[in-house]
C-alpha cells in the first residue's frame, strides 16, 4: 500500500493546522498498539546488542553505524516466526516502528565512548569511573531529545522535510507489513545465515573461543599435549612470514622498512568487509588513497629522515616503531587536518543548511485556530522542553564541571553555541541524512579552546556535548519521521528514544571497560590500552589531535609535520571545492582520505575489498528481480549487517571468555 503524503502545492500553501487536520484524519492510527511492553522490551534488548556492535565497529573505524533498518528486519522476522508458531500475535507495524526508535537511539548514544570521552582519557591518562560515564552520556543525550521536541512540528508537520534515512525506514516498514512480506523474510534469513557463518569464522580466529573449545571442552592440552590453542590466522600473510623464517624467503620492505612495521598486512576481517559494503566504492577508494599515501609513501620517508623514531617509554624501555607510533608521532597531524578542513569547507559550502534552519523563526503565526488542537494528546507537550531544557542544561554543565573540571562559566557559555549548532545539524539531517556533528563539534572545540587552553577538558567535553546533543536531536526527529508517515504517536517514539539511551549506556559502558580498559594481572587498568592493534580508535585520535593543537600549538611538532598539515589543508579545501563545482561527482573525499591516514592499513584494505565486491556484483546483477540482484543489491545491507554483527558479537564474546578463563 502506497504511503499517503501531501503534494508540493499543499505543503507550500496549507497552514500547519490544515496539515495537522489532514494527517489526523487520513494517517493517524490511534487504535493500533505502538509502545507496548513487548515492543519496549524487544527494543531494549535488541538496542543493547546492536549498540554493542556499534561500539565495537566505532572502536575499529571511528564510524558510527546505523542500526535502524537492521532492527526493523530482525523484529519483523522474530515476531512473524513467533506468530507462525502460535506463541504470540504478530507485531504491528507501529510496534516495530517503536522498536527501531529504541534500537537506533541505543546505537547513537555510545558515540562519545569512542570519540570525545576516549580522547579525554588518552590526553589526561585518567580513567573516567563507569558511573560518571553513564550519568554524563544520559544527561546530554536526554538534553538532545528535549531540544528536539519544539522542532518537530516545524520540521515534520509544517515543513514536511524529507529526513531521507527516517523515510527509508518508513518505506521498508510499509513494504514488510503491507506489501511483499516474503522479501522481509528473505532479508532476515540472509542476515541470519551470514551472521552465523561469520560467527563461526570469527570463533576460528579467536584465542578465547579456541581455548574454551580445545582445552576446557575437548581437553586437548591433556591428551594431545597442546600448550597453546590452535587458531586460524586472520592475518593471512602470517603464513607467508612463518614460511619465510624457515626457508629464508624475501621479506617485503619499503625503503628498508618492513611491511609489518608499517601495518601493511593482509587481513580477512569480516566486520571490515561489511563496513566497506555499506561505505560504498567511492568512499572506500578515498580511504584507501589516504592509507596508501601515508603508509606506503610518507611513513617510510619520515622514518628514514628521523622524524619517526623509537621513543623511550616512562619505564626506560624503547618503544619500537609500529603503525600506532607512526600515527601518533607524525601522521595524525596531517590526517586530522585533512578531516577537519574538509568537513568545515563542506559544511560552509552549504549555506542553505544555515539559512533554512532558521528561516521563518520570526514569522508570525498563521490565522487563529478554528478549534482545539487535534494533536494535543498526541504530540509531546512543549512545556516538557520549556521546563526540561533549562534543568538538563544546568545539570549538564554541573556534571561536566564536577566530573571533568570544566569551569562552571565555560560550561554554561558553551550551551547557547551547542543549541545553535544543534539546530543546524538537525536541519542537515532533515535535508540530506548527513549529520555534520564532527565539523560542528570542532567549532565548539576551537571556540572553547580559545577561551581556556590550559585544560583539555575545557574544549573536549563541551564539544562532546555538542556532538551528543546534536546527534540525539537529529536522530529523534529522523526516528519520528517514519512514525509520522505511518500514523504513530510522537509521544511513544520520544519515550522509546529515552529507553534506547538507557539501553545503549547500560550495555556499552561495562563493555567499554572489558574491550578497551582490561585489567592486567594485578587488577590495574590503564588508558594505554584504549588504542591497540585491534582497536585503532581513529575518532578519538582526531579529537585528541585537535585538543593538543589547541593546548600546545604546533611548535613542538617536526617541521615536516607542519609542512604536511599545510599541504593537507590546501588539498582538503581543493578537493571539497572540486566536489562543489562538479556537484558531488568528483570522486574523492577529503574527510575519507584523512580517515584512511589514522585507520590501520589492514582494515582499510579489507573495507576496500568489501566495497569492491559489492560494487562488482551490483554491476553484474543490475536487472531487478533476478536472484543475483535480490542477493547482492537488495540484500546488500542485510549481508553487511550480518558480517558486522556476527564478527562483533563473537569478538565481544571472545573478550568475555578470556576474562572468564583468566
């Protein structure tokens, strides 16, 4: 059944009261179950699991992955199967919509854990207590929700802005429940099969799972005399290097630097294959270019020149040159410059995001209403925001001051800037599904840093608030869009969004300590484990790099790093200007090139391989309706979601097993 919508002429000429009356009479489904106990519980549990996968991928790539459509497909398949078994009635379309609101909110809530909060811990060397993490994220996330309420009627009811990502969820939901349900079942099965297969592969490359199987279950250490479990090497080139040691084979080098020192490894990383498939060939190519320029060309030259060297650790030992040292000592600076300049130029080149965000704010209201507000009992009352925003603003400033030492005055000064940038970000989401939280947070970071350069928290945490408030405001309105299309109650989705915030925080803060801050043999934790070979934390490194430039300036950097930053800034501006001139058809992205600099090359290669695979298969199976098109084109997102979730969940499970086995 086609989703009803207003015509362009009606959107232009009708008053908001007329649009609300049309929606209430033609779209609203007030008698259909929406935020029920089972939809809330399903969303909470599903959100917790998907948020964990989002944290895992965020630690690896710095990219926050959307989980909305994945949750829609999984919820549909779960309750359709339960209904067919006679165990419960089928999910309604609006129950599923509430579930996806909860799950997506959970996924978005964890982003500070691999960005601003992680950067703060890296700079200060102080581990934030778990309860402070939880409180800070919940407070600023709810503030974002409260800020979004007054904008809903403007952006969605009156302006009828598209919110493409939210609209996509609405279209998928409509097709599942009112169209081809078989397509939804097929996608769910595809996701499930890929996730199971990926999970089995991930178990083979995981030391914890193999130790559990071989030593605890099969007792192979006793009857086979094994001292270490066998695992399949995820880094496929390991087998060549093992043979090279025995047979004295050639070891690949660039200017005398071993490939392994540069991080140039060939890794069969299932999660990164999935991320690449979602990323697309254009973005993946830019990421690959950044990685190639940095690790194949520049890093070997800088090592030879002595600008990247072995450094002395606090305990007096020498830290060997590695991929992480290359990034921290030299490459991070030009990579961060490329990302920041590219993001800001791209944002400033779209003045409509600024002008349309604030247009008509001073316009007088239309003629007086002819009757009572039809949506008074459906919409979130404005008094909730009028009361809640000041309370949570002061609360946010207080916890930022109490937990991180940000001066009271500075925390309060940042709030108006946060609100202005949040409106811009939400409008960008409404028009393009692009949320420029990275670029906008840097504006806050530089502004606060200009006021207080002595305390890294003074620019990191207000900027982190910008990112989190803007993300949750934009995400809430994007979530409400499919509900508006399908006749749901905004109140229910708003409550669901808050439930999702708690689901994400409760699941991922304990997991954060397990994955990124594991205790050593003495039970001690250190911030030195946040960035590792497994988790590159590129988003945190970007935030850290900007904070260090603000605090220290560029005087302490090698001259070559400063030159590289200048060249990167010019190139980033030129690339983004070219994208503007050619209306997005220019093949390179400055932000993506910069991301390739701070990501491990092995992850970049795997992402490019995934993007290339789906691109090639998509070109081969262009014809709609064919089995190949159904799998590789229509099934691209379920396959990628299966790769990511299977690898992430088994990777998380591996960390838990290792803790249990000591």
